[in-house]
């Protein structure tokens, strides 16, 4: 069983922790906020609340013994960099870090992080590939061994929230983004349609006609979701 640490339990890190557990990984979840730790405690092997700036406490948490460490801290640039630097010093075999900007990504790479995932860039700019099912788009292999794909929504899903769809419970996939088309006006005053990417959508976000939902899961789970027609 692969041991994976997830540091930072916001919406992205919390969902990732649950998804990795469902996919068979032994997950160590870490966050400075006790309430964030409490939300995943029953879904992971071990959940720890600690100050990640305390190097001694961080090092003794068990993070040095994992196979993969994921820095899921998004907006706190200083915290993300500090955690990444500590993981490099601890010689964790494979370090994956989420970046919130290209500059953030460059700094993480300079520190020695093995894989940097800029959700906005990797989700928004990847080359579309339709493999196995025509309803799967923007498919890409993630450093953890799972896959990200965008799934076309169906009429029965429109007008329902992500919480109501319960994709994690039904299909064991984790929603990470929504790609939505919206009307806009270009510089010449012409009406155009532009894609809007909603990263880490709130569970209360309501699905609209034409939306695609970006999810992470195994190839088998993604195919099951794409083929489902009973929603």
C-alpha cells in the first residue's frame, strides 16, 4: 500500500485525501487548523493538526516515512514554500506541490520539488484527448498515478448542485473543477463565448447546461462515470 502525505486540507487537499484513501492509499493528512483536520479524520489513516512552520514537530509527524508528499497549500505562498523546503530536506522520495501561479511554480522547482501542479494551467491548457470514452475530455495522468478528466454533464444533472450529485459517494471520483461557457464581448464589441474555469468549486455550486465537471479518479471509475446515464 502506497503511503501518501497531504499537507494542507482546504477544499482541494481535503477532497484529495478522501479520494486517495478510497483508491487504496494510506494517507497522512496534515494541517495547522484543527477544524480542517477533524473533517478528514474519519476518512484517512492518520490526521494530524500541527504548525507546519515548526520543523521538529513536522519532521516527527511521520511525513519523512511516506512514499509521496503532496503540498496542497494553494494561496499561502510562504507556507507552501516552507513546507516544500522541509520535505526536500527530509529527502521524501517524491514531492508534488500545488502552485497558485507560474512564479510560485518556478520557486517550487528551484527548491527541488519533483512535480508541480498548477491547477489553473494544467486543467485549462492541457491538450484535449478522448481516450476510451468520447465523453472524457482534457484527460491527463497525475503524479499520484490517478487521472484527471473533464466529464460532460447531462440534462438530468443541470440545475443540481455538486453536493446533490454526490459523485464521490456514487462513483468514487473527486470533483476538482467546473469548465463553463459564458457569453462575453471582445475588444471589437463582438459577442463571443469564452470558457470559464472554476477551480475548487463549492459543493453548493449548481451545474448549468453545457458544463463539464473536472474529476480525479482511477481510469475505471472515470469510465463508469462517463458511461452512466441514470442521473
